[in-house]
C-alpha cells in the first residue's frame, strides 16, 4: 500500500473532474453490470506514465463535446478489491495500469493498455480518446 498523502492528490486529479472513485467490488458491479449507455473506466496508478500521460490525457479528452455517460476510476495498488473486480470486466486483456476501458451497454468496446500509454504522449492519447468517444458515445 502507498501512503494516503501520496495517493489522495492522484485520485483527486480525476475525482475533481467528475470521475466517481470505485473502492469495492460492489461499487464496480453496481457501475458495470447491466449498465446502459457508455461508461469510461480509468485504471489509475502511481507510475510516472499515469502522471505524465494518462491522467492529463483523460482530463483533456473529457472536455470533448461527445463523452461517456459515466466516468469512473479504480486505483491499482490501492483499491485492490475494486481493481480486481474491474479487471474481470476487461478480460481477455491482461491486467495493466494505468489503462482505460470504455463500455457501451455493459459490453467492453475499447481498451487502452499500459504499453499504449507508455509509448505515447498525453496529446496523442487524448486525441485517440476523443475519436473513440465520438465513435461510441453518440
């Protein structure tokens, strides 16, 4: 576990922008099982690529005119139960963090793995997310 004084600002980067923090497996099931509309899940992390690329990209992307109906996040390495449960919804993709998933009517329609985040800057990831939102969230 990481100290709360490190984690809280990283969580707040997303929750202050409208993301709901999911902390238990029940939270995840309530959000993802039988969901109507679109739900964007960010698997947050303490790693440098989360701070340098993932969170900035997400914050920019949700400024898009078209965006998901629901914005949620789990924090890998902190909220283990919620993260494990959310990852069960993103199979067959292997666990990775940071990562991002978009669900439409309860089905996984797009997934961005850590290696795709590490190899791109925030602007590129944000642009990609906006295209994904424009395609799936109308």
